[in-house]
């Protein structure tokens, strides 16, 4: 029994083997400057970032117009889209319910959102009549 040998055809799936899925490798380009945070609220729903989403944040030296950034405004952590108008930078929400914030010395941009992960089953539970 120790030397059992099998005959037949090899599995066709062997030709299509891929390495195991590694989400860390896919989502994190710079491990030493990347971290995860949970988003709270509805201020970025227009950007498809929802309450309780997991955000992958990357620290950077430069932040560009149009990027979604994590910033601290008077000690409060917020996530907004960075825009430039008339030579000034603004933190813009993804919902009309919230005001834009001009970037001044009171604002510290801490990182940029490189991924947002939504748990769709959670959202489905919040919609009346959905299963």
C-alpha cells in the first residue's frame, strides 16, 4: 500500500493553477506607510464610500487634486475629495449635506484612500425588503 500508483489522465485543472489569493499583496503597495480605517457616516456616499466601509489609506509626500484623502480638521478625522480652485485647496464631501472645507493651517492631510471595501451583505440588510 505504501507504493500505490495511480494511472489515468492528469487533472485538467493542473494547467490552470494560480498562486493563492493574497489580498495584502493586492491592496497594499507600501506596507510601512499603509494602514486601514473604518469610515463612519454618509459624507462620501456620492463617491461610493459608505458607513462602516474599510478604507486602505496610504501616507504620501504629495497629494493630488481629485484624490480622496484622510485629513484632520481641528482634531476631527474626516475623509474628503481634494480639489483645487483659484489657487486654493478644498476638502469636498460626496454629499450635499456637508460643507466644503478650505485647506488652511488647521488642516492636516494625513493620507490618501487607495481602496475602499464595502461589505455588501451588510448594506442589503439595511434596505427594507431585501434579503
